[in-house]
């Protein structure tokens, strides 16, 4: 539904016409109306919908003449922009100003013209909501542009972990020596290779990328070293290899951990001396090619198992840059999600106006991202495509949580503390950040919750 109106009525409240009679007047093809009679039911209705256009509140609730006022105060703690209108009786002329000061969007006096007033109020609310939506879009755009302004080497994020990577890139980029980039799949190792190349000087020099895992040894040899006519069946003319094409530039060897020991021997000479021969050739060729290699394998373990040459590892690691997994990049998930969202909307304008709800951001922060940044990009784009409204909710994200994702650590103490942090985050999310509510949710006293929040302050940011 494009519009959802919730009415909080008290059947035993006002002696005048009950608010429930408004339902038939307000309901229509583009409007859904929900009637609730208790504040708890109202909060449940609000928690389950991100498309609320208006909440109409009976002022006299459960015999309390200030029930509407208290409800407005409670709702405003969680819902800063939600339009709240209170139906009041014309008995206290100052009560209306109290409601506005408490956070009500407006108040309406009960009477014969109450229904037309509600219709007029809806028109006003629609204009207000349109302005709020435009303001939200501008704020989102400003945050997106600010993130881009702060990014270096096309790396999005400002966590200490990614800043350390950027500093290593800055220092090593102008030193013509090999660099090894390590890290899990999807962390952005190729982005680091591009950054090293771009920062090293003249961007007109070539950057050649080869995925070593995509070739057998024989094909990889032809791919990297080139071949002479007649070197093998079908080799009718000379073909330069990637080392030659990358001369005076950068050759990025991705998935270098997949090379066989025999082929590692052949690569080591090029790394050490810059010389090689084409397949089927006798001429020694020399190139000035900077090698940047990458792997998601544990090369130290591979060396212990005799599957990777220690000499080659030593020659490749003038500098080693480890790309941290996304789950360890403090604060970068929200920045990256916003980046992928805006980039996707720029690519496909029909999705313009989409935005993450607060609960969606919280769900992303709790997720462990086994596929790292690449997985986050795919999750964001699918959520934008799937979402039926402009609000991207946790349901749109389709995240699959596993219990073990909340129990990180090696020792019993580490696992217990990790799960306690998860429970606190979950409670705060459920209660919209309200700490008193989170304490009740967990069955703790407020002071007990504050103790745990102080204890885990660095993990709960």
C-alpha cells in the first residue's frame, strides 16, 4: 500500500463519535486503515510497517485525559518524523499547544466537521511527507558524496583497517618491487592492484591482469611468456605474452597460489631477473614489468606442506598487503551499502528514491559476510530490485543468519562475550535504540544493561 493510516481508538474514551467510524471514510484504493485499541497493539503495528503515512490518536485513553499526550511523547522517542495527529475535545484551549510541544504534528477538535478536517489533514500530511522524503533523499545523497570525497584509490570506507591498507599502498606504489596481496575471496584484492598501479606514476603505462587459476600449466606458460610460430599445433605466428605486453607497466597475477611447483620455478626467474623465453623460442627476452600477485590461499601453510616455493614467496613479498574481511572493517558496512545502493540507482534510474531503513542497516551490521564486499554488493542490488516500496527492509535483504555467526572466538570466554554482544544488539534493535526497553526485553535491570554496554563499548559501536 502507498498509504497506511493507523487509528488508536479507545471504545470507552470520548463520548463523541468514536474514531473507528473514520475507517470507511479514509479507506480507499490507495489507502489502508488499521484500527487498534491499545498502545501495545499500536507499537506492534508500527514495528511491522515502514510505509505509515499517518497515526490518529484518541486523546482520552483508558480514562486518562492526558493519554494522547503521553502516547505522543512515547512514540517520539523512537519515531522522529512519523506524522501524529491527536483528536481532542474543545474543553481545554491550552491542551493543543501542549500536544505540539510534546511532538504532535497537529491536533484536531472533535465536532461536526471532524471528517472534513481529517481529509484536509491528509492533504497537509501528504505535502509534509513529500518534503520529508525529498529531504531524506538529499541527506542520503550528501552522505554518499561525502563518502566518495573521503575515499582514496576508489576504496570505500574509513575504518582503521582500510586506512592502514591505503597507507601501505601509498608507501609501496612508487617502489618498483613485487607486492603480494592476500585476503579472503571478495575483499577487493584486484582493487589494491589497480591502486598500486595508478599511484605508481604514468597511468598510460599498461596494467595487465591474469587469473592464474583459469589456465592449465601449458596454457598459462603461453599466456604469460608468449610463443613462437610452430611452438605447438595451431601456433602459426609469433604471439607476445603478458609479460611483454606489461613491459614498463604492471602485471597482476591473481590466484598465484594455484600454480604448480613446476610452473613456480619458471615464474621465479622472471621475478628475480626480469628475463624469460617465449614457448618454442631460444631468444632471452628482458622486460621491466612490475609484478603484483594475489591469493586467498594460506601460502605459509602451503610452504609447510611443500606446495609453494619459499624462494618465490620471498621474492614476491617486498611488501605484503592483507585485505581485511568485511566483518573486521569497523563501520564500513553502512558506507559500502550506501555506495552500492547509489551506484545501482545511477545505473538503473527506475530505482531512484530507494533507501535503507534503520533496521536494514542494523541487519547488515550483524551479518558476517562470508563473501565479503562482493557479497554485500550482490545483496544490496538484489534488495533494491526486490523491494516493493522505496524502503529497503531486512526482509528485502534476505540474509541467512547462522547461530555460529554470533559465537565468534576461540575460548569459552570469547564465545560467551560474543553472544552477549549479539543479544544486546538484538534487544536495542527491537526497542529502537531505547536502552530501558532493551533492558526489559532482556530481563535485566537498566543498570545491568548499562554495565554490559560499558563493558562491550568498543564492540557495540
